[in-house]
């Protein structure tokens, strides 16, 4: 089974951070601001990373879950083994410097005017953390793709030796590790998309 404990912890920390913001985000509706669109954009950077990693996990697992997928999708296996998932995650994921730039230019003063001292401090800490997550949280999540590519290399060896059952079992060995990660990421994405929608709508009301 692949070792992705760091990615799971990173996903849990992101989920907790977004949860903290979600609890107080509704208070911003009482003080609408054009920065609402920028807030949605900042949250989208987090969502993009989670979605890109989830897509890579889904693509890899499909080789074992879909009956006969390894035989039908040999090109997909070769693509994954050759670095496809890492390329897609790097192309699709969000970037923390974008979150940080948006926060300091558009959001900090809005939050300070709107929130009480404790809520403001909590939200500020969330965005400071998100703005500095490329080196750990986002990195650990993106690293899942490279680990799946290594797994694909072992799966490919089984395929080349005509060991279809072993190849499929090797893919499915990743499922216990990936399931909690994907569940956490899905929960976080639901929160993010809900908050994003609220603030995109707020923009038209300003």
C-alpha cells in the first residue's frame, strides 16, 4: 500500500482551515464589498489543487475498479507511468503566492472592518497559512501523483508478464490509502464551492 500519510494530514489541515473560515464567512454578507470576487478567486486556488489531486487518484484507481480497464486502457497506464499525473497536477493546481497577493491587496482590510477581533485573528491566520502552503500542504498533496506513477510502474511490470490479476490487485492496494484522503478533499471542496458561490453572488449586489 502506498504511503501518503503526509498528504492525508495536509488535506485534514486544509479542511480545518476552510472550516474555520466557513463558520464566520456569513458575517461578510452584512458588509458586501467588491473584494468578494477576489475572495472567491483565492478560495478557487485551494479548490484547484484538491480537484487536480483527486482527478489523478480517480484516474489511477479506474485502472483497477473498472473491469478489464488495464487491458482496454494500456495507453493510460503507460501515460501514468510516464509522468502524466504529475504533469496534470502541476498544471491544474493552485498557487499560494496568488492567495497571499489577493489577501493583502483585497481582503485583509475588508475582514478587519467586518469581523470582531477574535474572528479577524482566526481568519487572518487561515489565509496566512494558505498563503504559505506551497512548500508543505500543497506539496504533500501534489506528491500523491508521483507516488501513484511509481505504483503504475509496478503495475506495468505485471501487465508485461501477463499477470492481469496481480496487476489489478496492485492498483486496488492503493484504495485503502486513497479513500480517506479523497473523502477529506471532497468534504473540503464542498465547503469551498459553497463559500465561493456565496461571494460570487455578493459581487452583483455591491
